C-alpha cells in the first residue's frame, strides 16, 4: 500500500463522495494508475458492522445532518428535516439501495425530442444516447453482477413477488420477472450468493448485493493509488486567479480545517450536497458559485415519481421474506401519451418493516383504518412506483439560512409536483391496486411518496453551456478541471432506478479523465 498522499500533492484527483459515482470513479482511476484522494463525510462500515434492524440501521448509516425543505410535496410537511433517505458512509447510498439495475430506454435519452415541450417542465435532450452508452452499460452490468444480463440467472421470487406476478399477468402485463438486480444469484461469483434474508436497505450482511463500500473502494485501495479519508466533510472548492480549481478545504473528524491540493476535483455528493458545495464555494470570480455562470446549479431537481400500493389478503404473504425488490412490472415504462401523461413508470416489489411502515404509511393517521392495516401486516403485499418526473426550474436546491455544525449553509430542497407527475401517479395507483384486486385483495392502500433516495438533476448535463452545468463528460462548462460524477448530472430522470446509469457514466468518465490527463489536456 502507498503511504497517504501529502496535502500539498497537487498531482492527485480529489473525489468528493464514495457512492455509485464517486466510489466507482475513484476505483476506475486508481486501476488506470491515477493517484486519487477520496474524501467521504461519513465513517466506514462493512458487512459485519451492518445491523438487521430498521431504526438502528438508520441511525448508523443515514445522513441526518440538518437540511430544510419547501414546496408542496408531502415530504416538506411530514419530514421537513429529511428530504431524502441517503447514506453518510464510505460507499454512500450503495449501502442502502435495493439493487435494481435497469438501463435507460433509448427514447428516454432524448426526452424533449420524444415527448415534445411540456408546459411548466424544463425538458432537455441528453448530449449522449443509448448507442453511445451501450458498451459502458455492459461494463457496469459486469462490475455489478446484474442478474438477467450476460449469463447470470435471475433471483428466485418470494411470496410478495408471486402475488405481484400473478396479479400482473391477470391484467395482461408481460414484462414481469424478478428484475435485473446487482445481487449475486449464483455460487460462482466474487460475492456470496443472496441468502434471502430480507434486509437489503440495512446494508447486506452477506455482501451479496454490490456496494462500493466493499467492492470498488477496497479494490482501488489495493492498487496503492487510492487513499480514502473518512469523516472528512468538504467545506468548499478553491481556485486560482485563472479560475482553475486548485483543491478543496475539508473538516476532519476533529474539526480541523485542512486543504488538499488537486490537479482535478470530481464532486459526487448526491444531488443535494453537490450543488450545495458548488454554491458554498462562491468567490469574487464566481459570485454565484462554481460552475454556475448559467444559473443552473441546483435547478431541475428530480426525485422520481414515487408512491406505494399495499394489498391486504385473507391469507399470510409475509412479504418481508426474501430479496426486497426482486420483482418488476416494466410494461408501463413505455412512452404512451394516450394514458394522459408523457414518460412512464415501473412497478417494483417493496416491503418495509413494521417500524418504517408505521412511519411512512400515512403520518398522523392514527385511527382505526391505520391500526387495522398494521394488524394485517402478515397478510400484506407491497409494491413501489418509480416513474419519470418532470424537471422544473423552480424545483431546486438552494442554500438555506440554516447552518450545519461547521458553520456552512445547508441545502434547502424545494419541490412541487408537476401536473404530469400527478397524472402518472394516479394511473400507477390504479394499476397497482388492480394487480392486488385481481388476486382477491380484501383492501388496497395507496400510500404517498416517501423521502426520496433517487435524487437527480441539480447539475444537469447539456450540449450548450447556457442550458446546464456540465458537458457530455460530466466536466463543468465553466471550469475544465472540475467534474460532477453523481446523479446530479442527469439531464432527465427516465423511469428506471438510476444507480446502473450513474455507475456506467462514472466508468466512462474515468476513461475520459485518465486519457485527458495522459495527453496533458488536464
């Protein structure tokens, strides 16, 4: 192992955040011989440290630092300090994700062209497309060990899936299976086979699910080219008189402010922390924040259209047994405006434990209707809706008046539904309920959206500098040696869970950065 890099070493690439974007980018650069310092705000937890208990796990892994919210979304009312359920730890939210790994469909890369202008939405075509991304998706699926790709079989279906599948087929749905999951389904891979324990959001204690925490990060460290500094909270990115980024200031575990010099800085702190950092890095040269000459930093925040449907039956389902999200109906992910909205959605199996079910079902509804539902928990089946929400200029991350423990302005997250979102959610609620009704459900319950984990946009990719923050490589239009490497670079959200696309973009970006460095262009 290489000794730690010096704070004054300005030959390193500094990667901020170690999740699906930053963790993969750091490893991929290290594998290519590039020196990388990765700064992670959270601590390091490995499978033996994960806790198979919802509340304890949340306390261990979740990013619970102050944030503020506004807008008409339900979260601003019920979870005003928790706009998202993301992870503050090495590996980022790849610890807590369910594993669903689905490619964008070709039409989703060009939403403005294919959907047309939508009133009140800021749709834009990505500057890349499905054909260009196909080889990078291949590499990402191989890295993650995605089921139903290559020669990897799908996971077995649990009871929750069997109810879901049978009801979906009765409605005539055809693309129904246990999904493309970044979870080991055989005994012959690098990771242990899925043990069907049912705790996928709490960190997989078996390590069957891919997470940067125990795959890419240690692989990168083993090259000697990657140093990960945990509990390192980045305060701001600094630049010289020419406008070139020179490094980052960060607070260490003891509260000391350090400066790490850098040749290149890549920001990968999720769609809240990345724009917050760029805005907090404002200077006399960049009074509106870094990368923000266009005014787009923080704007066009998307969180996916979400919601759930639960069905109660007269026999036990025990939906919590087995892999949480190994079940998908993809038929509604097409673009079919005859349904009354543009874009589409996926239906995916979901089970929450009793504590989170009580918290998220419908806060404040402590009547007989609510308690009788929880009484029927053993007989319950559940699914989650994930669909393409519309980017809107005023759905955005700005700096709040509130400050964190280091005196830094925190993110305020403003979100309001677009009429297209409401129409899509209502359609999905009806179809989800129909799936359970087809199986004889005694009751179906649509539940409102939870705090989001699919945070997208806020530093969007655009062909023209005036339309976004980064170019087709995730490189900021304004500053050549400043990159964005997470879901905040998404131009539009598509209907699919975003992690696979974040990973594919990170591999592609690492390839580009390494070649530009060796050519002397960066």
